[in-house]
C-alpha cells in the first residue's frame, strides 16, 4: 500500500532496504553515538560548544552545528544556569572596603585577583553553606569550605586553604560582597597577616562579583539540582568531586579557550619556562 501511495515499485523499495549505508551515513552514526556517550559521560553538563571541542580532541571530526542538530534529534539538553537573584543584606558600616576590582575580571597571572562568596545548599531539612575562593586568572577554585553554618570561620577556612595551596607573594587582591562574615574582624585580620588587599562590591550591586555568582549557579545546575541529594555526606562527596576533579581539572571554560583551569595554568607555566629558557 505504501509503495502504491508513493508511486514506488516494490522491487525498488526492497532493493533500498538491502542497500548498505553510505560513508556519510556511517560517519553521521559514529558521531551520533559519540555525542550521546560523551553527553552522558559528562553528566549532561556539556552543550554543543564543549562537546564539539571534546569530540574533536578525541579525533572525531564534527562541527558545533552538527553536534547541536544531533543533540536536538535525540532530545538531549544540557543543564543550563538560571539567572541569580540578589537579596541585599542588612549592613553595618564597619570594615567596608572600596570596590578596587571594579568588575575587571581579567588577570595576567595567577594569584593577582581572587574573588570569594558564600552560597547555600539545601538537603532535606538541613541547610549547608559553601564558601569558595576563585582565582580570576584561570577561574580555578583555590579554596573552599562546606559546613552546616555560615559563621566567619567558614570563609576563614576557605581563605586558609587558598593561601596554603597557592602561597601568594604579597600582591594579591581578594574581592567579596559586603556580607557580615567578610567584614568580620578575624577575617580582616587574616587578610592583613597574609598581606592580601581587600576589595568589596558596591552596596546592592550583584554584578560586582559576577564570576562567583556564575560559578555557584553552574554548581547548582550541574550538580545539586541534578543529583537530588538525600544526606549531608552525599552532598560533601559530590561537592568535592565537582570542584576538585571535574571543575578544576576537566571542565572546559569558554573564557579560557575551552580548556580546564588546571590545563590553562599548566600552559601558562610552560610558556613562562620556555620564555625564560629562551
């Protein structure tokens, strides 16, 4: 009946069924399978741009548009971020620093500009609080702390980790909002002891710390909302895997030319060694 409706001979139809796939069809199927498996490997965190880079590095030639079409055909959609909301805090007028950073989120070398902030993570009826420090040079998370409270000690732990790992040489600027923790006497004293300069966002301006807001947004979309954790221990293990293994060492950043923060810093170090030796 189909052959009659379409005016196709039955013999021609059966010949078409037996015909082997063309090289173009085989290549498309190879890319389709690779796109699906790589998409799942990265836990739905990569869209067409990063998948394209990943596949080409694996030796599977493909374009961004081709990958986007294959994702659409298979109904695969990367986890996208949500616009963050800003809720202004009640502030006192103590220990407020000027906005030295001024939304200049570029740095020519590591440990010149850091940004820091706190976000919340809900698991069941429990709230956890994550403080993090990010190096603007490579967008690498250089210090972090996850606890059931958001006292001043939370950001001090993240700062201590950053200083311990990076050993800044006295020309580091760290930027944060005007939260009460960052205005705390212990935190401000720690900055002086570490010889780190302080910068703070303007009142009510969330864009002054946009890099941290973006990082927390990606973490929640790619990890917290996706995994639906039930226990505190599960969250702690997941955050460790996301930051230390995936985000710092694997996740491709568009602002870094689609390489990970770790690789970006390696490339910088190798370039400096080559320049020095030359």
